[in-house]
C-alpha cells in the first residue's frame, strides 16, 4: 500500500484538493479536484494526474452539500479514485499565520486556538481555511494535519518593510504589513537556482498575476518587500479588488454614500478591480478580447499599476536581475507580460516577442541585461513538501478508509491557486 499526502485549500464557497503519492524522496501528483459553489450550486470536478477529467457532478440544491459534507465527499473521492493508498497526512493552506507562525506547523489544540485568534485579521478567509481542520480532527483523529501559511514566507522582511505610520497602541495589536501569496512565492523561489543561478543569488521580482494579484521582491530568494499589506486588498489592481487605495476614499464612501462595513467589504472585495472598472468581467481573457472602452481602460490600468509597483519593489531591492511571471494571468496572458516587460525597458529588459508569444520559459533576449521568465506556480506541491517534511519522522498513522507521509525533489505540478 502506497503512502500519500492530501492537500486541502478551502475557501468560502469551494474546496480544492490534490493527492500526492510518496515515491521515495519524491512526490507525484495522483489526483486533483475541486468542489465549487458550496452554498449556492455545488459542483464537483475530479482530474487525474495528467489532467484528464475522471468525474464531474452537480448537486440539485445548495443544502445537498455544505463544507463538512464536502470534506466527507473529498475522502470518498480519494478512496475511489486512488485506491490502495495509506493517507499519511493532510496539509492545509491557511491564509494568516500572524506574527507567531513563520513556518508551517503541525496542528494541535494550541495551534488551532492560536489560528482562531487570528480570524479578525482575515475574517473572509481564515474561518474557511480552518473548517476542514476541525472536520478531519473529528473524523480522523489520528491523522497528522499541517497548516501552511500564505503569510509565513514574508516574515523574513525587515521591520521597516512591515511597518505602518500608525501609533503603537494600534500596531501592537497586529496591524502591520503581512503580505500574502507566500506559498506561491516560496515555490517560485525554489525553482530559481535551476532557472537562473545568478538571479537566484541576487535581486528578483516575482509577479503573481491572477484574479488575486501581487508582487514580491526577493533578495537571495528571501522576501524583502511585497505589494500586499495588512490584507489582500493592497497593491496591484485585481479581478474584483481595487489594489492600493487612498484611505480617504473609504472615509468618503462612509460619509457621502453611507456605506457600512459590510457594504464596504462587498465593494472592495467583490465589486472593484477589473470587474468594477470594466463593468464587464473580472476575467482578463474576456477583457483582452473586448474593444469596449471601459474594458480597454481596465487592462490599461492593470498594466500601469503593475509597472508602478514594479518600480517600487526595484527601489527596495536597489536594482533587479530578473522578473518572474506566475499565476493565471502571468502564465497565460502574453499581451500583459509584453506590456509590463516593454514598459520596464528602462530597467534593462529586452523582450523576445517570439518567445513571449510561445509562452517560453525565458521571455527576454539572451543579451538582455535583466531577464524575464515564466514559472507556473504550484502551491499545492509546496504544501505537500512542507507536510511531508514535518511528518516524515512521526510514527505512521493508522490506515484511513483504505485510502491510499528531507524535502522532496521537483515533480509533476498540481493545481495553481
């Protein structure tokens, strides 16, 4: 029977999951899938290691599948789709680790309580991240669970990079710049030595561009600055989030439009960004295919904000050796990459238009003073690596439901977050 690690990424209306087989010192993707529309119109999609669709299913009514039911269904899917596996451990994506958690951690009662205390710092994400931990603790009490944090990678930043210009009675309560997308940045950082050894030991900006978007400045593969701050609203314009915003705008929205906290949250998290500016869609593919003036404006603003934030991060680094694109837009939108690389020509980037159009790994000419690359992210594999490393020396848990725990080498990628 083969040992396997399950990776769970739970959101407000979805549960994404990947199953990795442990093959010596490597991790090999066996299954991946997602249950979407929880609470509205639940739908399941399950894929094999080569992305082939194995199973698809809808549910007649929202009450047919809640989050607890989704975790139970997930275990059944793993048992049916990957038999003869011994489930060694589960790794969870948890958005916020606060100041206490600078690295992944095996979850016990103390850790779970500490993570619950962080809910006020990420009220839209943290409760959903923790829900499957509680469900699995009850259903499979002997199974090791590991929490991997989106904020942890940024704990290496200097104190100045984390500070706000606010009184200590506020900042001492945890109001500081945390940064997010850390698991994605950590994965890209792990790829840099094999991609560009000179850049790996120098100054790199990684652009995680997707529905959620941010950039991170790396020096010797460690985070020194990032565009997201106290929440995932800051920095770049995103699919439905505005990015950096004058706090006076929020005060104006409160006083002139009488928006309360919940209305502000809807506006800033779900009704702004590409969707709000274009009035059409939050999907970059749709906007790039449109000639509507507002769609054109949304794309222009996205690229402009990316160039502005790139300049800020280069200033923090004192220069740049390489720019790496990742995330859905970064990996697939050649036009967006071209506009950013060409707009940054003053930093030494010389775009290879043909390579960019082909989605090659290297996007710049070989004699370009600064290089640009595309690296598909793999947060699920990063979580599986951490889970394997933290649980490898523990006693193997009892076999779970017949399902089919040193850092593993690079292996086939799972589903980017």
